[in-house]
């Protein structure tokens, strides 16, 4: 299995939750299984998410495990989601961790976030 960190937005997360697949072209892969490498991949994906959502948006990083790099991601492959706790959070703030069971609650307000 390959663990990928996908820069995203709440709107894209909502579409994933509704059954769409995510392309992994912008995914970041950790160099190895170490905690430091995975954290570096998360930070890189968070920076890319900040560019995607723009100023005032909430950064979202979808963490998924796929069979091979390049495989599309469905909600079944998602193992966790990292999201800013509020819109316009400081880019240096840590992202909050959410379990897959919480995705529905996160995307309920996606149209206004």
C-alpha cells in the first residue's frame, strides 16, 4: 500500500464523500514510513492546499492508502483528513485531524466555508 497526502478543499472533500474519485496527480508521498517523513509530506500537501483554497479558505489534506501511486482515491481508501479548524487560519497553524467517520460532518457546511 502507498500512503498519499492529497491537497484538497472542503468542496472537493464533499464530492469525494458523495462518491466521486480523486485524481492523485497532485498527491504527495512520504519518502519513507517514518513519522518525520509523513509529517513533511503532510506539510507539503497543506501548502499546496493553501494555494488551492486561497486566502480565507480552509486547508484540507486527504490521507489515503492506495494499491499503487497513480491509482484514483475513493472514500474507501481515505484513512484520515486534516483540516484547518477555521477559515483564514494562519498557515503556520497545525491542521486538526479527523477520522473518516467525521467526513460527513465536515462537508455539511462546505458550501459556506
